[in-house]
C-alpha cells in the first residue's frame, strides 16, 4: 500500500484519484488471501485450544468433549468473515487518509500556508497502515482465541471463567484489577469504555481460565 501511494502521488488531483482507485481494487484483490490467512490463524488457535482442553481432560467426560467440538463451527466462520473485513479495510482507510490530507494540502496552499508537511504525511500512510495492521493482528489473535474458548465452554455447560493476565508490568491497570475475578460468559465486563472478555481488547494479552462444570 505504501508503494502504491509513494509511487503515484505527485500532488495532483488525478494522482489522488488514481491512488484511491488502485487501493480499492487492491482491497478486492486481497480478499481470497485474507480468507486463507484467517483460516490458518483459526486452525492454529483451535489446535492450541485443543491442547488446553486435553490438559483438563480428566475433568470432563467424553460426551462433554463431543459437545465442545460441536460448538465452534458458526463461531469460526463469523471470526473469519470479520477478519476478512478488517484486512480489506486497510487499503480503503489508506485511500481515505490520502484523500483527506490532500484536501488539507490544497486548503493550505489557498490560504497561503506551506503544504509540504501534509505531503510528507501522505507519504507516511504506508507506515501508519502497517502499524494499524500490527495492532489488528495482535488484537485478532486474542479475540479469536477467546471466542473459540467461549464457544467450546458454553457448549459443555460452562457458565464463566477466571480472568487471568500476563502478570507483568505492561498489564494495563484496569485489566490488572480483573486478575483472579470470576466473569460470566453472558456478562462481559466494560473496561476503559470497551466491553469484552479477557483477550478481546486491543493488544490485550489476558486469557480465560475456564470454569468447567462437574459431570
């Protein structure tokens, strides 16, 4: 995306139109790739979740394990669809950013101000988009992992979990206060203005210690 912008923008309206058109086509182009990447991520997380459940297998019966495995299909499809949308949003938001900053640059010229700083900002779009992509990647791993765990837990009758943090200095204050607390699956907490379960917040490394029902 950075290469498309840096190789096309020359300060003209035509170049902005060309960039927006190319980025919109790029968003459509990466859809099959996005789905494949998301499926690989989900497969990895399911394997990881399997390992967690195997560690606790002595606490659940074979019948409950069958229920657990039946609870992920619709959830994983929903996760993949959402992640494809997020991947495709990256070039579209980059296009919007170029358009908005270009208009600001024109207004600066009209008002007699220098627009070079705004032009530099346009050239930084690739860098900013990459940073957002990294945030999405970190956040989506946590969100998907928690969603899979929740689906399996609810399928076997689990009503909630114990919130666990990464237990280091980087844990944000609101999440540190959740350490060790019981959370009902049907009632996710609201922290810092956002609602979700452990692992579902931006850059969150917390996880759910599932409370498994008695057989």
